[in-house]
């Protein structure tokens, strides 16, 4: 009799654990979708036909985090969206290949206002050389295609790039700079004192660019933020 009672109890515990896990995964899936929708509204990271945006709440159990309104780790990943020049130049949009943001210590500060804060944010943004080449070619007043490629010598927030082609009737064959400061990315061509174009990226409050490197895959821009205000983002559904 006692063995039967123990067996029933064990089965009950297992069933409850399974049900809790299923409920937890259903809840986190809904919360991920809701957070993705809110991020799309606020930051416009999926504004192209092939753009993709996903918010993922890490950690288990999710329901325990939701009840406390504190989430240890939230990931935001976006790809193939565009950013416009600060001057809204015709054809000046720049495609972003990939964007990734890790949020640590996310606290939902108000359910009514749908606001949240994060203790720390780190991430990166990748620009392909094809995208940079395309936008520079479009913005050049005259001349043929302009090619941007990797160059050595990146330092701190300045990525060095090789520039070849013609613009405004002049041949370009030298080293330019992709500069990432604050929330803006600018491109300087060889022999020019002013940036050819500047683009602004919508980032959460208190997040800014901290590094820029020319890699074999493209220009990788790093970012960091402390005490980050996520505005209207919400991670509890």
C-alpha cells in the first residue's frame, strides 16, 4: 500500500513538473512575441522586406522571473534593416547586415507604462562592404561604382577602409574612415575633411558606440550602455 502511494505521488510530481514546464514555455513564447512587437514599434529594426527581428528572454523558469518583474538576460537580434542619413539624402539609406544587443538585469519598472530598464547592455552592429559600396556609389554625384573594402589600422571608434573608384570627376584610391560615435555612423572618403554621409541608429537610451573595426566580413561596430532605459519595451506580456 505504501509503495503504491509513493508511486502515485511520484507520478503526480512528474506530471505537475511537465505541466509547469509546458506552461512556462508557452508563457515565454508569448512574452518573446510581445517584446518583439514592442521593439519593432519603438526601434524600427525590421523596416525592410527581408528584415528580421527577434527578442528572446533567457533563463528558466520564466514565470518566476515574470512574477518578480526581473529578467537576468534578454537578447535582441535584428538583420537586414536600413538606417537613413541624418540629412535624409535621396538614396542615402544604409542596410545593416546584423544587429545584436544583450541586456542584463532587466527590470520592468511599470506595467501600465510598459517601461523597463537594464543594468547593462552590450552588443554589435555589422555593416557589409557591399552595403557601404552601394550607398557611397548612390551618393556620389558623378563617376562609376565606388568600392569599399577592408584596410588595416582600425583604432578605437574609427574603422579604416579601402576606397577605390571615382566621385565628382576625381579618382579615389586611398584609405577612408568609418567613424562610430554616440548613436551616429559617419563615412569619410580619402582627402576630404568632412564626412560624405552620417547615419543615426535608434538605440536604447544610454547605449552608445564604443568601437569600430574593419574585419574580413565587414565593419563591426561595438556598443555598451549602463542603466539603460528601454522606454516602452515590455517583457512580461
